[in-house]
């Protein structure tokens, strides 16, 4: 039987630090369903894979930055 790689779970504070946003922004993303999370007691944990997917999907092409 082969072992599957373990998912690493990040705290809201860790996600906020990685994204360089406030913890409230991360909570908003979680509550809106934009970022998957697991509730553990009264806190949330975000799978690292979910964060990486969210960031990859959020990239903007250079030409879209101009108004």
C-alpha cells in the first residue's frame, strides 16, 4: 500500500503573512467560499494546496494592469 503525501494545513495568520494581507481578509475569503478551509474547534486551517491554487488563479497579466 502506497502512502499518500500529507496535506499541510496553515493557520489564518500564516496565510495572511504569506499573502501579505490582514487576517480579516483571509477570513473574508474563507467565509465567502473563495478559499477552502477546515474548521478545527473555533479556528480555521487552510490546506497549503488550496492557498497555492488560489494564488495561481489570481495572477493577472501585465497588460490588464493598465486602466
